[in-house]
C-alpha cells in the first residue's frame, strides 16, 4: 500500500467498519472486520496507550469479532472492503 492508500484506509477505519483481508506473519490469510470508531470498542480509550511509540508500518485496530485490539502490517493487506466496495492490493 502506498501512503495515499494507507491514509484512505485509516480514514475509513475512523468512520466505520472495514473488512481487511491480509496475510498474517505465519503466512495464513485472515479476514478481519475492524474499526477505530470508539462507540464499537468495549474499552475506555487510554491516554497512556496513545503516548506509546507507534510503528508507521502497522495498523492497530479494534477487531469486532475478538472484541479486542489487533494489528496488521500495511504491506500484508491483500484487499479492503468498505461499504460493499472491495479494493484489491495484491
């Protein structure tokens, strides 16, 4: 994914639910419905967590199935589905 695509994905994550299909570090494929919308999260936003150093190559998102934080590398994303529209990256 290029910077423009990453920025678009992050925008969609802050606005609603996004289905992200990516390759995990063990090589298996994973489909995750995720978001960054606070109303969907079952935890309080932590100021301390927001002060952590972040990796610009990794997205930390709320997984709606696991009800917990999960992450994926942007370069592992195969496709993204937003509102029924799928965009393939690899």
